[in-house]
C-alpha cells in the first residue's frame, strides 16, 4: 500500500486488457456488451487509482474508432474521479512488418535458406515471405547489405543477408536460429539508413487525429533528427494545436548520433529501450538511458523510461528481481515517468502491473538523492532565472532530513498557486521531495504535465480569488489526491503553513 502520494508518473498503454474486446462506440454502447463495458470502466478506474497519470494510445494497432472509444472511457472516468489524466498518441512511425502467411504461424529452422520479398506481395510460408511498411511501397532491399542482419519480432528471430536483388525486391538470407513467425511481426535493420519517409500518410492522419481530439502528447516513433520533430511540429502549428507536446522516442543508432539536437527540438524524450536495444549493443542501452535522463534534467524537459519494465507481469503476478531493480534505478536516476506497454495493454494482470510499478517508484523516491538534485543537477538546468529562484525556494523547504536509509519528509504536498508554465517546469525539474499541486484557472494546463515529475493540477475559476482563500483551496486540492494527506504548505508570494 502506498504510504504517500507518489511523485514519479506512470504511463499505461491501453488495450484489450483494460478496455476489453470493444472496438468502437457502437460496441461500447450495445446492451449485449454490458458486462464488458462495465469491466472496461472499472479497469480504467482501477489503474488511475493505482497510480496512472497518462494513458498511451498505440497507433501501430487499432482503428481511429477504437481509439475514440478509449479516449471516451479515459476522460469519463477521469472526470468521475476528479483527476486530470493526460492522453498520449504514439505514432506508428516508419515501421517494417511481415505480410500474411498461409497459416497462423510458420516454423523456421536454424540454417534454413529464406527469400524475403519487398516488392511483390505474396502469402508467406517457411521458405519465403513478404515485408514492407504501412504504405506497401517501401523496398527494403534498398536498405540492407550483404553480411548484414535482419531482426524479426523484437530480435527473437535473426537472419543474415547473403544476396540482394534491389530491382526485383528480393533478399536472400540464412536463418541464424529456430523461430515461429507470423503476420505483422516487426522488422529491424540495425544501423540501416532507411529510404522510406519519416512520416507516412497514416502518421499524418494520426497527428491530425491528435489535433481533432485535443490530445496532450504525441510520442514520435523513430525520430532520428530535429527535422523529424519539426515535421510534426509544422502539422500542429498548422492546426493551431501547439499545446500538444512532442515526445521523441529514441530507438535507433541515428537518433543516438543526433541525440542532443533531438532533445533540444523536442518537448520531452522517451527512452524506447526495446528497439534501441536491437539497434545498438545491448550493454550500451543502460549508458544511453542514463545519458538521456541526465541531459533532459539539464535542459528542463521530461524523460520517460519505457519498454519491458515489468514484462513478466504480462503472464505472472510477480515481477522478476531484475525488473524491480530496473524500475527502481530509472526513478533513482531522475526519470519523470516509467511506462507500461504490453503489461497494461494485453497482459493478464494490468491493474497489478500498475500497482506494482507504483510501489517500486515510491520506494525509489524514498531513497532518492534530493540534495544532489538540488545542488548538482538543478543549477545546470536551462530555465528562466525567476522560475529557478521560485523552484529553489520551494525545494529547499522540502529537503528530507535524518538518516539516508530512513529519511523524514517535512511535507507531503505543496499547493502552488500559479499559471506560469516555466515555474511549473522548474519546480518539477528540481525534483522536490513532495507532490506539487498546481492551482490554476487555465484549463489548458490541467493535462499538460501528465508525464512531469511531481506535478498534479487543480482547477479554480479565479486564481486571484483562490490565492486569498489559499487555506481552504489548498485543503480541497490535496484531498482530490489523498483523503488524509500529511503536512501541506502553500506557495503564493511566500510560504504559509496550511493547518
């Protein structure tokens, strides 16, 4: 059981494990599906109560109608619970996937000779199969080299390229291991320079969808350069939806080579370790995770650690010790958010996955080095000086005392009366040892910090009036998140203890 309100955010991917086998609003509203509807709403409520702050819609799967249904459920439950839940659209990006097969799956033996078709669409078997991107026009033969590797199904199946016929779109390979493969499995080409465009027509329509439905974040899959980020930004600007924040997913060698530029161009970063671990040596992934967390803290932007964090909870009710350590150290290094993918989308225990991650996050927060964040990291952060001064004033008041092994925290909540985005970002970036409840009369800010460390939001009709009634408003705000909070203080023009 969580002893205080956690500060590290949790992002949960929505899928059938939460919203059941309901694929559109008609199915949701059909009386025949009453039990599934009830369970979908209950699961959504359970994951939010267990610690979810942002829900992720994976646009590599599902129709727009399906995602509209999920948005409806998430927003209705959030309203019921009086929580401001953010919504993230994760683009498909320039993905390569396998085509159809003659059966549900085919088994390939180590040493088998294979032909991959990249122009002519065929129904696959154990000797040959088809692969392309979402447009069906991409010729993968242009981007592979003799002697290079092709990784299929998250690297579970690997083949080595023996010969390439670019004109006819044929790649001749040898299987390096035994595997079962099936339709739509992902393909990775380590170190390849892809000849396909960054944004397909599908991606552009999906970004438009984010604008039409007033979403909060776009997670940009396979963002390899600042130009990729700017391409999405241009669509948002055209639609007058510049409030939507772009979170670049770092998944390739090219992204690593351009990492500083990508961070500068983005609103935040996702350390997408699954695909990244297929592109670079697996032993380098922890280094780059640490680098990206540190870099984002220096520039004052949120960073998410993602992929396979509690992977075993897709099938089991208890995580491995390695997974627990993984989540713990992501928080200890200063990540704003930890993310669940398949664990919440299609796992057997989605609510338990959330509560387990929340428990690990909290334990890591208890032992987090807040003084180092205050004295070492924050002074280097590139943020406006006024905002930094406010953040330091708040954070200094919140520093834990006593033993490093069993620290004591003077306050659990801070009610911060402000509409200033830079101040909110600065307070989050300094990693305060308390939850910051931002009291605001700007509705556009309510779901703008769903992935930012420690920041929760509470709406008032008139901020100036709320400041005068800070005691009453502070109490009402923090009770939204915890019925019996610990000590709370308010920050307006200075600190005032709320009794």
